[in-house]
C-alpha cells in the first residue's frame, strides 16, 4: 500500500472515529452551520467572479451581480457570513467558560483562550501568507508579472478581512461575555443602538470616519447573539427573523442603502465595507432563519453518514476557505493558457461554461486542501516540565497585543494584496497607512506572541 493511500485510509478512519465518539451533548447543528456558511461563501465567490479580457488585452475581474443587478436579491440568502460569526459567539462562550471552570489557581485564562481559539485559524493563515508571499517574491525576482498574475496577487488576499474580524471577536470575547452575563439582551441591544447611531451620524450628519466604528458594532452584535444562544435565550427565532427581514427591507427601500448585501464595484455606499445597519438587520434575519430550522436539520444530522460528512468538512473548512480563490484563478489561468475564449459575463456562453469552471475549481481546491490540511489541525504539544512560568501581570496584555497585531496585519494585507510587497501600495486602515510588508510583519509578530504566551500559560497551569 502506498504512503498516500495509507494516509487517506488513516484520515477516513480518523473521521469515522471522531464521528462515532461524538458525545450526545454536542450541538451538531452548530458544526453544520460552520461548514455550511463557509461553503456558501466559497460557492458564492466562484459564481460571482467574472474574469474577462479587455479590448487592450488586459485581464479584468468583474462581478456577475454588477452585470445582472436583478440577481443582487440573492445576496439576502447567500451573504451568510453573519451566521459564521453567530456560531463563533456560541463556541467562544462555551470555550471561555470551560477554561475558566478548569482554572484552579485564580490566574487569567485569557492567553490560553486566545491561543486555543486562534491556533486553528492562524496556523493555516500563516502558511497561506507564507506561500503567496514567497510566490510574490519569486515572481518579482524573475521579472514576471502582468495579466492574471497581477490580478491573483491582489485578489487572493481579499478574504483575509474575515480572518481579521474573527480575530477581533475572539479578543473581545471575555469583556463582552461579562457584559452579556450581567445585562443579557441589554448588552446586545446596546451594540445594536450603537450601530444605528453610527449610521445616523454618517448619513444624516455626514460625520467623517465614524462609519468605521461599525466594523465593531455590527459584527460584535451578531457575535453577541451567539452568547444568547449558548444560554438558551433565543427562544423565538421567528420574531428575530421577521424583525430583521422587515428592517432590512425598509432600510433598503427608503434609506441610502443598496440592495446588495455584498460590496459592488463603483458603489457609493456598500453594505459591507464598512458594515451598515442594513447589514445588521440582514444578520438578524439570517440568524433567526437558521435557528428556526434547527429542529429538522438537527434530526437529519443524527444520521451517521451525514454526520461523518460534516465532521470531515469541519476538519478542512478553513483551509478550503483560504485557498478557494487561488483555485478559481487557477481555472481561469488554464483557460487563458489553452486559448479558451472567456465569454461576456451573464451571456449564454458564460452560463454554459459555469458548471465546468465550478467543477474544476472544486477539484483544484481539493488538491490544495490535501496539500495544506495538516496545518489546520496541528498536533497537540505536551506541556514542558521545565517551562518558565509566565507572569500573570503581563501575560494577558501581551496576548492581547499579539491578537491586535494579527488583526491589523491581516486586515491590512486584505486591502493591499501580495502585489503590494514591491509596489509600495498602501491602504488607509482606521486612519493609519498600512503597506504589505508592514502587514505581513505585524501578522507574524502577533502570531508569535499569541503562541508563546499561550503555550507558556498552558504549560504552567
């Protein structure tokens, strides 16, 4: 038996064992939502991408929804990221409370919490950054560039914005969980009111830069709903869905908000960047809808084959998310290399070609996942008997600094792309100009801080 076959058999056995060992108390629906939300994002990106060759021969990347505005209503179902952040809030609450219960010496569990929650996220992300960063350096030294390569170096980093927002949610979990435990729905209501106030200041009074605050208020409000679910307090999801859907519809119909719940090229206002109150209402509608469906889907997940599929997908979901745009651009690169015409977006030929493009992108993604999946579930390191004991006085602040550096690093890189490593391109990130080299350095430094502090805390508890 070859090594690759043995590895595949081992992986299957591992998935089967994990599925069989699932405790009866585990909320399988949460795992399903995590996989389904990331899968929907991947599929949506593949469907929306419209790569064409301009009249001057330059490669242009458009958006199907900009070409066919009537399809933008689909984003009210397919803009599923609020569900992932909602699930994150649920998982973070359980994880932090579990660590707190196990702590016996009164020391802060924050560094260990950060490392435990961020390890699976940051390890594959750092590998992704390393591979594409090395590719950018190599292409620069070889004098290669132009065409689809330039597009790829800019585009593949864009999904890192999601990693940055998720980092912030993890970092803010302890204080916001404390507010939730004290005020319950009031803590969520405070974030909703803050998001509404930001949009009022932005659109009614034209206050500059205030809109960026909603990167925090909107997404953290959705995250806060996960805390409420963890405590069993989302008892009437149909009301949440109805309020959210009605609110989003009224805001789009009578306010300054666009129909699309994802960003469109050339839009004066985007619901996504920065997030708007309309997007928050959209998030409420989605959370309410998926909670409403929990019962029948949870029963479906009790089937062994279905649950094994979810377990397998959960083990590779972040790797697939990171590499799916690379696979998509690989498909277009192959089409260009073989002189296959790229039809006009939304034309008959474009729709006819779509199933093949999607299938090949899925195959390429699977190959990339097979190559990099090992970084998503790193082997646990045993505690070191002689590990130095970290001072509780500085472990928490240093861990928070590490998370902050990672946050700004990946957000900055998502804005400037890997091509910016040598072009001197910069982007304004919360009133600070960030370049690609600076973003990579911040991400690496932050990751190392979280790893070192968190490992030391764990080994000395």
